[in-house]
C-alpha cells in the first residue's frame, strides 16, 4: 500500500471500508500499530498463486475473471469519493472457490 503515516493509513482504511461491492474485498478490520488490514477470506489465494501453481483456467473463466476485475475497478473509479486503484497486479487479485475475484490494494484520492 505504499509508505504511510499512521494517519495516512487510517484514512486509506476509512476510504476502502466505504467501498461496498460484490467484486471488491471487504475490510473487516485493521491491526493497530501495524500497517495491516483484515479482509474477507478468499480460499483460492491470489491470481499470482494460481498462475505460479499452473492452474488451468478455461477461456471462459479467463473472460469472467477479466470482467470481474473490470467491474470492481469501474466501481472504484466511479465511487463518489473519486478513488482510483494504484497497485493492480496478480498478487492483489484474490480468488474464491467460485473463481470470483476480489480486488485489493492501494487507493488514491484524485484531486
């Protein structure tokens, strides 16, 4: 999530907690004194893990993943607080049993 002060991290968590969408991981809490958050459990790990473990995705599943990611990003970008995702990569795409992805990572407020 980048370099933060305690106050900056707290603001980031507040902004992220305000995002409520089925394609975005929910923040359940944070670890006080650490720059760490607690999020929904996504039993399949990250997209990076799946690629590294040579998971085989059908073409249709790849299309669904891409659409899910785009849907989550669209919501973030159109959110009333003008958030945008600044750290999208396979380590920040979380997978569930049903191959539904969740986007996590850094958000920045546009000026």
